[in-house]
C-alpha cells in the first residue's frame, strides 16, 4: 500500500526519462507501472539478489534519479557515497543501514532515511527478510554515486546483528552454491515479491503446504518468517488445527511441536 502511494510521487520527479532531446515538450510525462523492464543490481556494486524497477532520470535542468529497489534476504549494496546525498523510503520488509564506523540500524516500512552528501554507507535487507525501498538521488556534474569496496559477510561493527549471509547461503551455500543462489534470486527475490499475493498470504500458503507434507525442518524457518510477515501465533495454531482434518492428525501434532519451539523465541531470533 505504501509503495502504491509513493509510486506517483516518484513519477513526479520524472518530468522526462531518458533525455531532454527525447522529450523536448514541457508536458508532464507518466511512466506506466511495468512499462520498463526490471534490471538486476550490478554484481560489482551489490551482494546478493537485487532488482531495480521503475528507474527514472530527470532531464536537465533537473538532476534527480532513482527507482524502486528490491533486496532479497541478506542482499545489500557495497560501501558508497553520494555527492549530493540520498533519500530512501522503505516500503516493504525489513532492512539495515550503516554509515562508516557507525552502528547497524534496522529500517522498516514507512521509515525515511536521509543520507548526507559524502557520507560513506551501505544499505540492504535483513538476514532473514527481503526489503524494498524507493531511492531518490541527485547528481553533481553527472555523478550520483561513487562505489567503493563490498561489505563483508560479517558486519564491520560489533553492534551488528550477526552475519549478513542469507539463510540459504548459511544452510547449504558451501556445498550447493547454485541452489542457494536460486533460492535467493528466484524464490525470494522474484516469487515472494510478486504483487498478486501479500507476503502474509504467501506465508500462510507455505506453512500450510509444509504442514501437509510433514516437513518440520522447513516449517521451523517458515513459521519464523510468517510471524515477521504479520501472521499471528493464534492464526498459525488455528491453521494447523484446521489442517489436522485435511492433512492428517500426525502431521498436525508434529507441526504443533515445531510451533511450540519457534514461539518460545522472540520474533526475529534465529
């Protein structure tokens, strides 16, 4: 919902898209949602699966540019600076931002982050949840971003919440790196980001399937994700109870035992 409200605001920055020569008239230009293909974040500037939608650049004399950026769990930018600063508006998920030698800060939907000119920083998704934000940047002499070294798998500050690698990378990235990459890039950065269902509904569907198939190991992680996506413990228990009559009593009993274990930990705990 927040992203839908912000999309027209982002378009207002786009009086023209490619150049003044392409759009010499002073008329307002509207770039329809989905009219431009999404592009992947360049590997040299990002770690993990990152997608940029609705990219725009204003023609002169305007100097703003930006887009809607989606990060898979654990994905992040490299260290970088903006000559004239940057504004980020989080629209979905949970993320992290850190300036050089500062603490890692959690960011949530509705948060607006102003990064001053010349401040070295990075931003991206939390280790367990994807994140999407609107990014708006201005250019100085044609340069909006100066990219630097990548952020390591361990956050550089002791106050950071542990490794930034994704759950898939931690579980089997060492033995099956392609499977971990597909999990992050296709399943979480694409399928889970499709607008046809909310993440809350996708979590309910996934949890129900794992209960029915009696997959306790995968259910454990998806019960945690479901809570992060807004599904209450009461709703999850009721879903398992309902499934006992359709997926089998033993499956439901196993699922409740897993739920008891997961619910004993605070939301966001590994």
